[in-house]
C-alpha cells in the first residue's frame, strides 16, 4: 500500500511541476475577468494588487480561468459548482462528523457514520450496505469534480492530528489539465490513516482515480475510474462507559485512565471493503447553425461622440458589425455506462462466548465474505431546452438496464469445502424527465421511472424540485420546493446475507413506500435560510434490536425544520443553525429532537489585505436520545439491544481554531474537543464508542495554477 501511495504522490508532484511550460494561450488583459457560457471562474487570490505598477507586480502567466461541474449519474447532465478556494471554515473540512457536526460516528478518522438529521440520510442506494456508512471517504460518480481550465490546475491538501502512536493523517491530491479547449483529463488521490486513540480501532483507506472529459459542440464525453480500499479494525466499543464518564469508579479513585489503556470488547477483528467502478457518459447532439449579429461602436470615435454631446451637427457615429455563427443543439442521444465491483470481508481471529447470539459456521473465529458485481446501461433521447422561443423546457425519455450478481457464503448445513451462494437480478426501468434549467427566475425538474422486469417490476420513483428567484426591494429571495414519491424494494443485502453470525433470506419483504414534501426560503441580505419538510414511510426497513433486517408495517411520519441565521457586526460573525425534528415512532426510528451548531469568529484581512484571518470557536450539541448502536459483524448501525439501553447527547463539543489564507495557500490550527473532561463527560456519538479526547489538528491546502 505504501508503494502505491508513494507512486501516486510522485505523479502528483510531476504533474504539478512538469507542466509549467504548457501554457501556449494568447495573452489577454489580466485585469479582466472573463466567463464563458459555463461561467469560468477566476481565483481572486491570483490577481495582482496593482496592474499599473510594473515595478511592484510581475505577471508571468495568464490569469487562471476555470470552472468545475458535477454530473447526474443517471443521464450525465452537468451542474456547475463553485471552485474550492473558499477560506471560511476550512478547519471543518476533514471532520467525520461533518461541517456542522450532523453525523454520529465511532470517534476515529474514517470510521462509519450516520447522520442524526433524517432528511440528510441519502436516498441514493450505495453499491452495498457495507459501503454506505463510509460517506466521509467513499464518493459516487455524481460527487467527482470535473475541471476545465486554461492552464493546469492542481490541489494538494494535508491534514494531521496527534502523534505517530495514536494520531491521524490524510493526504489528498487533485490534478487536471486541458489538452485543448475541449479535452481535459486528470487524477485524484486520497490516503487516510487513523491510528486511533482507543485500542484496536485503526483505519487505513486509499483511493486513486482517473477522469477525462471532452466537451464539444456536438459530441460530449465524461469518464472516470475510481478504486477504493477501506480497512478498519474493530474494537466493539469500550468495556464500560464509566471509564469515560466516571473514571474514579474504575480506578478506585487513584487515577484516570489513558484512552489507549481502556479495555475494549474485541481484539483481532477487522472489516475490509474494496470497491471500484468505471463510469462513462457521452452524448451526441443534433442541431443547426444560426447567425448572430453583434454591433459595437468603433473605438476611434470618442471625439465624434463628444461633439454630438455638445450639440454639434455631425454624421452618425460609425459602428462595427460582426456576424458570427453559433451551433444551436436541438436533440441529444445519451448513453451512460457504469461497471462496479464491491467486496466485503469480516475477520475475527478471537471471539469470546456470548459475543453473538447465533453461530452458523464455526465457533471462536469468523471469516465472512461477499462480492457484488453490476453493469448498468442507460439510453436516452432528449429534446433540448431553448432551441426556439417555444421550447421553454427540455424533455428526456430513457430506458435503463442493470445486471447484478452477488456471491456469498453457501448453505450452512454443508461443511468444508463450503460452496458459494450466487444470486443474479435483472432490472429494467423506463422513465422520463421534464426540466427547465436556463434563465434566472424559474427552474424546475420532474423525473420519474417505473420498473418493468424482474425485481424492478412494480417499483417506481418520482422526484421533483423547483426554485424561484426574485428581487424584493434590495434583497435577493430564493424559494425552493422539493419532493418525491417512491415505491421500492429494500436493497439486496437487506433481503439476503449469509455469514457466521448473521444469516437471512427475506424474499417476502414488502416494498417501502415513501412520500416527502420540503420547502426552503433563502434571503441573502438577511443571512437567513429556513427549511421545513415532512415525510411519510410505510414498511420502513431497519436493523432491529437483534441486528436483523425488519420492517414496520405501519406508517411513520418525520417532521423536520431547520433555521440558519447568521449575524455580522464589523469583523465579528456569529453563524447559527438550529434543527428540530420529530419521529412518530421513536422505538423504530429514534431521532434527537433538537440539534444545534453555533460558530463565533472574527474575519478580517491584514498584511496589506493579502492575508485573510478567521479566528473563532464553534460548538455542536444535540438532545439526548437512544441513538443507534453499531454492530461490527455486519458493519451497520442498529437499534440498541433490549438489555443494553443507553442515551447519548446532552453534551456540547467545543472546538477553538485559527484559519488563514495567504493567496493560494490555506492553513488551519484547531484544538478539537477543547472541553474534554468537563461537565458530564458523556462524549459518545455512538453507544460505547467515545470520540477522541482533546486533540490538536492541523491542515494545509495549496492550489497551483501552472
């Protein structure tokens, strides 16, 4: 693994330093910010302070112009996203609990997590249930940043915390270069190593990927390859919570335990996940050429214009007329392809009696494994928006086919050599999309599909969203509406799984029927964002108190409301987020009713306004509730066992930080969990899994444009 890491780091350095001589574009006025039809973005940190003073500023290359976009995985539609050059809150970008602390997790970097906010739990199905909890590291094709730029662009980011004994490190590299205006390619690397502040909880994740894009007038292609290795040792939690909450009871009042000396429930136990996917989307557009006429006044007629303003009689001011042609697309033929393989292995070299209720293969140790492989093709034809005045929206029809094969441990009645159980599924969906994406005032999208073959038969999904943007006095007001109706089978591994301690074949599971309606109001001038929604779920599927899949045959309602209100007074800022949510069935779907995030900081520029400084402290808090427990043998969050009910929450987590940006470089220093050892010491985000104690964290990120 280290050899792989060193190889890719070397590639990153070569790509960053070896392409300085590839800039052959014609120079332009560096004081002008240019944007093309996609909205090219110029990083302000690269602009000189005084363009007229040649003695104080030496311009060696073009000002970088770049834009980034995400893809929709189904049809490959592009959505422009901001380039990651923002200073604000850079210190939170590597926290497993998320930017605003919404996630429960096991305490160590790279460990499994689950959002406490129900409306944030993803509706997109992960390749397997074992990959789903690793959303802080694993990303789907629709989360990759594609880049188009006039010069090579790269980013190197490094995070570090603690020592070489129990600390954590993460290195991320991203590189993109254009061969010409249309063709771009690059790679990304992500290496994470969390040694762990508690015994037997280390993590080691590695991802390397390649991507390419060709954006022509008629033909467009985007492709990527990503390979993820995720390794995690499991300790099952600490042996007794009092080692954290009441250490004097465990040490007879003589001492407090170091975190690494606290006994844990498991040793020689680990989970491994390996996933790779190849994703390709391309389309061919048919259309026509249209002439456009651009009229401009000649630059040498300033004197004639001055005479006209004084009332003198002069002939009309001459004008330059430029006639150009542009391609207007009318129809697109779309194809997307995704090939994915995901394997999971659970190993336990030593298991104590009573650790699990059931054993199907062998006592004392486990070696569980399963593999999932799938190929999905989607074909679509789209009538594009805006090719004439009557085409106010785009209309797309598509059909998709997915073949899936699953392998897992075989019949429990047959001894070694143990056969494999193999399952195959075919899914065919037909669907359509109506969308309006152009313009500034109103945008909407409605997407629906229905299954027609095999396991897809009877399943359907309908999603819709709308946004309305308008000026109200001096304010910009944004109104959003979102919703969906879905009727889908639980995922394959909720229906079938064979392992040493967990074995189920649930062929009789019902489809899960969900409806959600959500609205959002945003007012930039007031720094206000208000969101509220309600969801109804019939046949909610979950892991019960025995860590087995189960369904609630009735209806469960979840109501959610979030208010974000930020305040500013000079250089002082106070950002606030308050979320209230309520589940109608706390036994099956437990949620904290109140979740808070507050961030107080000063933000200013110093050193001739080239150094941006953010100094502050933030706090995360949620009310007590019976949070889901974690079961290592299936790597899932489950309801707490009936004989082991505990509440977590009611404990604030406070971080103090300094965040700096000097031109292209961002740096932060954070004291994480500065209030450790204070109050009730109930610093658990998952039952029996405490978060790290007080810890100094550092991070640095460089952007390179050469």
